[in-house]
C-alpha cells in the first residue's frame, strides 16, 4: 500500500471520527415540529422547605403564585393555612386550590437577597419553612444553550485543521517528488 493512500485513509477516518453522529428518520418517522424554546428571562422564584413541607413561590411583578407540597412525596397539601413573611413584611395569602395559593406584594422587593418565612398549618401539623429569594437581574436571565453548539463547532474546527494539514502534507510531498524527478509521482501521466 502506498504511503499517500495510507495518509488519505487515516485522514478520512480521523475526519469521520470527529464528526458528530446524526440519526436520520425515514418518511413517516418524524414526531412533528419541535416545541419552540422559551426565550427571554425566567421569573424569579424561591423555595422554603422543612421536613414536612415544601413551598415554591414564583414572582410575576407584584403577584406571587405559591405551591405547597408534602416534602415526602410532592402531594399538594390539602386544607392548609399559609402565612407568608418576605423581608420582614407580612404578605396576605389567598388559597386558590389544594396546595396552591396566591399573594400580592404591597411594594416591590428590593434587589438582593431577601429572607422568606412561611408558617403552614395543615390538620394536626404545623411547621415553619425558611428560604430566600434572590432578585439580582442577571441571576434570572436564560443563557443561550452552548453545550452542543460549542462542541459541534470545536469538532468542525478540529476536522478542518486535520484536513488542511493533510492537504498541506500531500502538496509538500507532491512538490518534492516533482523537484527530484521521482518516477512515482502521484497524478502524472505515464
């Protein structure tokens, strides 16, 4: 086997090995259009937990949606009463459904970290939950997905570099053969 065909085979194998694997479905095997990715910023949220309960709050302007579950199995807490304190201010809470509550802030929260405490009474269980909410604007922006795109770009760059190196080596070898007058030149007429 000639050395140039060995280099070509190795280069092709390296190039194919660096390309990301793809799967192509035949006709009738698609799953419809992909769901649209959420764009923009995520709403600020907090979690306050204890051994018995978990409370998650999602801020949307002055409104807070609250979700109260049992810590052991994530079931919504039935017939619960909830009192909420954020940064030392009592926030009135209204029950919407089993395990779901709504609250409205009287004034916007200051930027930074604010403590959150909630008192939960459900049946014979009463518990104090503690957490905090972080209202730094940069903390809630969605970063662009970079994992797959970055890896693909790096692989493409590496493949291009290998390909360029192989082409340069081939041209260098071909140029040396032409200067020496080697009869084993690649691509010449016999």
